[in-house]
């Protein structure tokens, strides 16, 4: 006689992982129908690489030696992470306005899985965009000079930075469902964090009152670390490696924890 076998329940962490991957897959399937999100993430860094690296390089400078095209590549790569803020915010706000939260409320799915799935799906899109920008950078003369391990370490740092910025976008979409407001705020954040840093010009070439802002910008720390890992030109007078590592860890950790906690709290209030 056959007896029914009751499926063993999945552990909570495994269930969260499966549900998050499912939501991420839904997000990626939408990319096939509307690839404009990927194009938007890639275009700004590519335009910066071409316009600043070739057309306007004579008007920008850095206090170091080497190729200006190699100098700005780390800043261009960081732009890929910043470019994901707006699309993530818009997608989350659209899902909230479109009733997706109401559908998830009736399903046996954990609440963090929805947010994790969004960020994991957008992380994959961002990594694809980073691969495209890296290929174009290689074609335009950028080279990593410290070997494959240093190259992978830099890409891992970029991935962590990109993921932290995706949570910034998710939080923005959770707190502001107005698309016009999201586009304006996301654009301002991207532009200010990029140009008030050492991404395209040495901090010591900025006006004196702007230097403390640029030096405290976490983008400056990430860009400096990438240049050192890849052996690209670096501005003189930058912070030492231990202090730089501590700055990056503290900055990204604080941004990640704050945005995760605020986003989860907002999401719980939205589905309750």
C-alpha cells in the first residue's frame, strides 16, 4: 500500500532565497520586453568616457601621471552603480502603484523576499551594464596593470557599491511614488555624487570650499581604491590604504544598513 509522503518544509533561509530568486527572475523577464533600462544604465557612463575622455580632456586635469583615459575609467565604472538608482526607484514605485503589493499580500511569500528580489534582479542588470562599459573601456585604451586578482577585487568592490546604491533607489521608490519626483531626485543624486568627487578631476583642482565635500564623498573613496587596485593613475595626496579601506567599509555599510532598515519598515507598513 502506498502512503502519501508529506513534503519536508524548507528552512526559512532557503525559502527566502528561493522566493527572492523567483522575484528577481520576474524582474529580469521584464528586461527582455523593455531593454531601455539597460540602455539607460550604460549610456551615461559611455557618454562620460567619450566626451570627457577625448573631447574635453584638455580642460580637465589630475595631479598625477599617466593617461587621462585610464584615470577616469574608475569614475566611469562607479557611474554604472549610480545609474541604477533611478530605474530601481521607478520600478518599485510602479509596482506599488500598480497593485503588485496587494497581489503579494495574498501569497505565502516573505516580505523581505520582494525587496531582495528587486535588488538582485537589478544587480544582474547592472553587472551586464558594467561588462559592456568595461569592454568599451578596454577598446578605448584602459588597462588593469596589477593582474587578474586585483582586477577581480576591483570588480567585487564595484559590485558591493552597486548593490548599496540599488537599496538607495529602492528606498527612494518606497518613500516617493511620484515618478517625476523620483526622476528628479535620482538624477540629482547621480550627478552630484559623480561630479562632487574625484571621478573626473583631482580634488585639489576644485574650489577650496568644495574640497571637503569631495573628499568625504564615498564615491571618491571607491574610485581611489579602484585606481590603486588596477594600477591606474591616482591623484597625489590621497588617503593611505588602511584609512581608505575603513572609509569604504564604513560608508557602504552605513548606507546599506540604513536603506535596508528604512525600506523594510516602509514595506511592512505598505502591506499591513
